[in-house]
């Protein structure tokens, strides 16, 4: 088994940890029985609702961080990993997507949903920073984690500049920052690839 196959299997394994994967698989079974256009539209709607609900959930987690349990960082981190692996599955292998086949053709919808996922990850990581990690140079909560506003600044700084606004002071904090920076770097490459694919399609349509 070569490395590409191993990575593809890992991506699919993580993808199947998502409830959306099971919902889409069920809808896909109905699609195969007939009325493809109607069930395909429902699959598109399900994917958009799932992404939108996670965006809303991430916003609520970040805003309500003070009264929430710290263990919620684990599903938040799992969702961040899931966002990355889902997009990698689509770009690299043509998997984890509604349309059949391994070919990938970017559309405006694909890019918009990818950007929604990008901001969802930013809010989820901002929530994580309010619950875990210790950082120098910012107002902190009683437990020494970042406050709501500072956590969002930290998250956006890493996602847009790959550099933390506030310096980590221990191994856990550095691990979170490195994980987040790795996500931001890889996701930026994915979005660039989607834009390039969309431009190629536009050029082909004009010829």
C-alpha cells in the first residue's frame, strides 16, 4: 500500500466520524433508487445546512465560553480536523463529496462553503483558546486562559498570518498554536487550489 492510499484511507476514516457522512450516505441510497435530481438537491441542502449549523454552533461556543465545560474543546478540535480532512478528500482524491466520480470541478458554491468552514474553524479555535493554553501579553480569565476577545484575536492572527498574537508559555499552548497554524497553512493551499480550478473552468467556458 503506497502513501497516497494510506492518506486517502485516513481521510475517509476521519470523514466517517462526522454525522454528516452518515446522513449523506443515506440520502445517496435514495438517490440511486430514482429521481436523481430531487435527491441530489437534498444532499446539497444537507451539506449546506450542516456547515451553516456548525458555523452558528462555533459562534455560540465562542460567545458563551465562560459557562461551558472544558471538555467541549475535544469535539471542537475534532470538527477542525474534520473540516481539513473533508477538504483534502475533495481536492486530493475526489472523495467526501456529493457528486460522483473522482474528478473535482470547483464552483462558486464550493468556495463559499470552504470559506464558511474556514471561519467556523477560526471560531472553534477561539473557543479552544478560552478553555486551554496559557499565553503571555493578553488579558486572561481567572484560569489564565485567554478572554473572549483576546481568543478571537489569537485565532484570527494564526489563521491569516500563521503567527500567534499572544505567546504560548507551555507545551500544551504551543501544541495548540502549531496545530492551528498547520490547519491554516494547509487550508489556505486548498482555497488557492479551488480558486485556480475555478479560473481554469471559466477560461475553458470562454474558449
